[in-house]
C-alpha cells in the first residue's frame, strides 16, 4: 500500500466508501461522482499505479478485476442491457488517483465517444 494513495486509504478503512463487492484480490465501491446509475470502481488490493504499469505478473489480479466487474454488472442489473469498462491512464484521461482502477458504468444508454 502507498501511504499517500486515496484508494489505499479506502482499502485500509481510513477513508469511507460505499462497498459493492470484495474478493481476495479486489475491492469494488461506488464512485462518489457517478456518470451513470451504475458507476462502480474496481481496484486491486495491491497498489498498482495504472494500466501502463501492468505487466504479465499482474495477470491473475487483472482477471479477478474483470470477474469482479462482471459480478458488479450482474448485481446492479446491467449485465444483459450492457455496461462499459474503462481504464484511464494519465492526467489527460482524467485519471486523478494513481492506483489502478476499472470503472464499471451502466444503467443508461452510453454515447460514444463519451463526453
């Protein structure tokens, strides 16, 4: 864990969140500024800075993040209607927390490109 990381502080219980699902390697919680009725962040319990720093050794945690995202979509009732999975990397993408996180977004029609 990184001492100055917001998501590490959420994992430690030092910052409140609204949990959705927990697994051995992942934690899913509601985004505080949702862009859709379902907007959940799935994070690894280990601190990984972002998708650009992922390597083959992270394969199992990435697979678990995707499985957690699918379970979130199912529990939120958007599995069949559709949902978006997003990794943002770097400042220009809007990424403000340097801890790998996967957005699960759904519950309404999602235009492409987003914005």
